[in-house]
């Protein structure tokens, strides 16, 4: 009960707050804050609390909205309209008054903490002297005093007026019943309490080690079945009836083995408290009866094992002590699991209480004697393996001539194992083709030998397995390549699925007893151990096939030694010396090892000098010849010499390259790039290894003629166009200016010049040209270079133009002679200045003497004295 509480509303203007009161830890209040505070609240139940003498009483007390530590302490005091007497405390062992020390010491009065902020005052065997007011107090741990710190509750102790009994003999009785019987148990409960109380009656059973509720009549007048009894309560098989003299009857119909046990009556007394809630004030119990149920029907089969094609014989035995007229109903079930329920199981055969048996071809049910029913399954197979059980029900006649089912029981499942008829055979695996090189075929034959006891209902299939071969002793798990089902369908593994679909791997059945596995082109990844598994399948009554036996063959190793491929290419220059316009010829000889029936493809490449701007990368692919002797021009783009290069196969391992009408631009290093190919799967060629020959050099030994270089070849078949250019800057960042040029016929051409300097271009030797600058001026400075265009005459007398050759630039600087440049202009200037000065003096004198002479009359001036003046 909460006796006092306070709500406070305050405006806080302080800048420092208590840490535990901060909403945001570490923040500081700098502005007005409106807050709502609630003080400490101590609560006890709302009284009065009515309790029965001699019972154990628990009075709870809790505290909330407090400051300080989370675990709070409590003090309990008692008053009978006088001063309060201290009972017990959670924190002070000396708190208890002298009159309560004995009871507290024996534990008859104690405190039981339920949480940090709640305790219970426990009083055992409460007496009328304990009736009064109890106060629960909490010592203050708050920063400010607000709220209530204690609460009081009144306890009223009444006399015990509840009595519970069973039979008149006041002792439990023993009942022996048969399954399907009914029984009733009686419990008497009455109260003479001075308060208005209600009774709560519960029937309980103990058939193992714990008590379970069967059916209850609550203090609110409601019936409540216990767990597992809901359906029987709805069906009316279990009832709780009230009678005269405050008796409560438990009625059970259709008793079964679960109703066997000890029954007791549990009665509790309830009173409505001041807060309108129900409170249990006491509880009493009494054992009523011990009930034993004799099983009326039971199936007792045994675990059996039969051989395929035999008959299965099972018996359902029913034992009962009934001597009167009754009929049995029997139903047989089959399940693949021993834990299956009736709804999950398959019904095999049934016979009702009129002995009518359901129809079946291979299964029969017969009534052997009064209490035995036989199930016969003919021609069993492996699919009949599983769990069999029967369900039996006993029907008795009623007075009106109808039949009533009194009991129904299900037997424990019996395990039936059907052993398959295994044919006797052996498996032998041999290799009809073993590869010696890569891409050779591999063929394995899996044969069934010594087959015995094979019938038309037996079918053989094969599974092929592969195990990788390792050099170490590591164990490698076998990989399934392919397996064949009972319907002859082939299921492929991931390793060979694509190759099988492409026709590289073939599975076949050569004969009734022989299965074949063939790899058309064996690769190095196929090396390893192979084995086969022959499976025998048996046909069942429903024409389905079930595997009955597997036999594994010995493994066959597919392995061959591999060596690295080697390829050697040698290039030979047939003509040690030739000139431009002649034919260049070289041969490439190839030799290889460890390559099966190789073929070669050849590519001719040229590495041009860096001065050749047509191919900045330096390497040019000229012409190629593939493994099928098909010729192809690669990067040869000279339209005037389309037929100027030839590549041909001289022998199986020798190739010849020719270049007709060679030019200066053909200079460079020539090589043969050879690729060896070996036959692959499906008529395809597989690349084995590549090789590069030594370089063969074509060098015409020609340099730019303008740089005073010379040629060692015949100059009668060679001529040049020479052009000189100048760039008027220190760097080559401006457009070049053509100075002069001379063609191969000796005709000199000069460009127009603005200065007084002059140029001359002369050929001083067949391979040397000179440019002379006469009277150099300052505008003749800059970078000067020449460009040479060679012309070569071929063997047929035709002149061919070669690529231009540009020489390195030469910088020309012009120095000025200051003395010679300014001597005559200086003398002339001084003379002219002297003459002009003298002439100017003469003209001035004459002008002043004769032309500007005048008479001047002197004016008389008065001589007056200056007057003095005063100024204010």
C-alpha cells in the first residue's frame, strides 16, 4: 500500500547538476530547465490481508524512485494498537526486539529478498497473536527528502475451518479395473471460515513420479482440464460432478493404461482481497484411491527377417479377461519409421468387428483362434522392409442390440528386414588401348565374369571412377566419372560432362557382359587410376528396380612418362654479299624432340633500324606459312612489291625465304619464328612449343651523303636527290626553310633569298655534297640539315626510289666584326657634322652683320627719386 507520495515541479537555473540527475552525461546546464521530479515510494499490499492460522504468510514490500545504490535495505515493525515493535531488518542484525529474537533465530520469521528493491516478510505458522499492523520502512539514500519512506498493512488471522476427506474410512482405496471400464472417485471438502471464502478443487494423478492435474473446478466456478485431458473432457469421458454434503466426484469412462495410478483431491481456499483480487489463503490434499488397469488387448509380434521372394507371417495376439461376448476389430499398418503415427502409416489390411476383411491380392488376414489374427504377405521383396504394427479394438454388445467399442490399443512396431537375393558374379577390368603419348586413345573394358544365379529379373549396370595419381602417399578420394541407372540412363560427372558431349569420351556396352569406356584423345590430366563398379538390380512386384549388390573391379593405371618439348631453329644466309636491287635469300632449319609427328608454322620477321619511321615498334611481321602450308602476307604493305617476298617449304623441317629487288629500306635483322604443332583431338592441331632463330642481317652500309659518309657498293647503280634546309632558331620548333637542292641528274635549285649572302651547292664526289654560304649575315644563323633520297637501279635497269634519309642538324652561328662595320660610317658622320657646323656659324654671322642691322634712338629717361610709401 502506498501511503504518501509527492510530485514536485521546479525551475532549475544552476550551472552544475548532480551527475546521476544529468540527462546527457558530461553536459552543463547554462539555461533555465523545467523538470518533473517524483519522490521515493514504498509499497505494500492493500489490506487487510486475511490469513489462516497455522499457515505460512508472505507480505511483500518494494521501493521505487529512489536515489543512491541500487540495492535498498528494509526494516519491518509490528503493532497491535500500541507502539511499533521492531521485527527484523536487512542491514542491521541488532534491529530485532527481544520478544522476536527467538522466532527470528529459529527462522520462523525471516526476510526473503526477491530483487534489489523488494523483499518479503515470511512468517511461518502464523498465530492469532500475529494479527495487527505491519510497517515496512526504508532508510533514506536520497539527495533530498521527498516521497514516503514507509508503508503499513493490516493482517487479519482467522481460524482454520477447511476439512477435506475421501471415503468414509478416511483411507485410500484400491481399484482393479479392465481397459474400457468406468470408475468414480469421491472427495468431500467443506469450510467453516468466518470470512466469505471460495474453494478450488483439483483432481490429480501420479502414475510415475510426479503429480499431474486431471480436472479442476476453480474458485470462480470454472472447469479446467489438465494437460493431455482436453479432448477426453470435451468427449465427456472425464467429468467432475458436485453432490450433496459438499462432495466432488471424478468420473472416468473408457479407462485405459494412462488412467492407472494414485489419485488425490487437492483443495485450496481463496478469499477476495481489498483490491478485488483473489488470494489463496490455504491448501489441503488427501489421497483418494489407487487404480490399476488390466490391459484388455495387446499385440505381441517379434522382429523377423525374411529372404526376398519368401512369405512374411505376422500374428496379432489379443489377451483379455472378458469371459462374456465380445468381438475384436484388427487393423495392420506399415511404416518406414518406428516413430510414425497412425496418420503417417500405410494401412495394409483390416477386419471389422463383424469379421469382414478388406480386399487385397498379395496380403491376407485370417482369424486363427479367439484371440489371434494372422497377417500373411506373399512374395516379399526389399521394398517390404520396414515396421509393421497392428491396432486392436474390443467391442461388447449393449442391451439395445448395438455394439459398443470399449477399448482400443496399438501394438509396438515389429521390425521386418527383407534380405535381397544377391547374384554371384565377379568383375574384371582391362585396358585394350593404352596411350604412349598425349592425344593417343585410351580404351577400358569392364567385364562381368563367373555370373551365377542370374535370372531374368536381374539387371547389371556400370559406374566408372577415376583416382588421381600422386607421387606422395596422400590418400585421394575417387571421383565418379559416370554412373548408369537401372533404366540405362547415363549420368555424367562434372569432370567429363563437356568432353562427353563433344564426343571426346564415349561410353558403350559392347556385349551383354561388357561395358566400354573410351577417351578419344588422352591428355596429361587424364593420367591416373581407373576402376569400374558393376551393380546388380532386382525387379520388384511393382516392376520397380532396386539395387541389390555392387562389385568393384581392380584399378588400371593410365600413365606415360612425359618430357619437355624442345625446338631448335637455325637461319642461314645463302648469299654472303649482295647489293640493293638484288635478291635476298635465307633458309630456316628446324629440329625438335619429344613431339609426336610435329608440323611447323613459320613466320618471317624483320627488325628495322630506328631511323625507319614506317614501323615505330621496330619489328615487322612480313610473311607466314602455317602448319598446313598456307602462305599469308602479314604486314607487307608495299603495293609495288606484292610478289616481292616468297616463303616456301623445301623439306619437312626446312623453309626458304626470298626477297626480290631489295631496297635500302629493307635493311635490318631477319629471323624465323617457328611454332611446332602436334595432332590434337578431332583432327585439330595443338600448339606444342615455339622457337626463334638467330638473326640474319641485311646491311647496305649506306649513310646520309650530306654527312660525308661513303658507300662501298657500286655507285653507278645508285644516285641521290639532296635537299638542304634551315630552321631559324636554336631549337627545331619552327618550320624548316628550303635553302637549295640538287637532283640525281645534277640540276641545282636555290630558293629566293632576302639578304646579301649567297649559296652554292656542289657535288665534290659521287657520294659527297657540299653547301657553301658566301658572305654570311646574321640571318644565316640556325640549324642546317640535309635530306637524301636514294635512287637504286635494279638488275632490269629500272630506277627505284628509296626512303628518305634525314641527317642530324648542324647549328650555324654568325659573329659580327664591330670595327670594320662601323669604321666608314663613323668617319663620314664626323665629316658631315663638322661641315654642317661650320656652315651654320657662317650663316649666322652674315645674317647678323648685314640683314638684321637697324638704328635705335635712345629714349630720354627722367631721373626721379623714388617716393617712399607707407602701407597700413
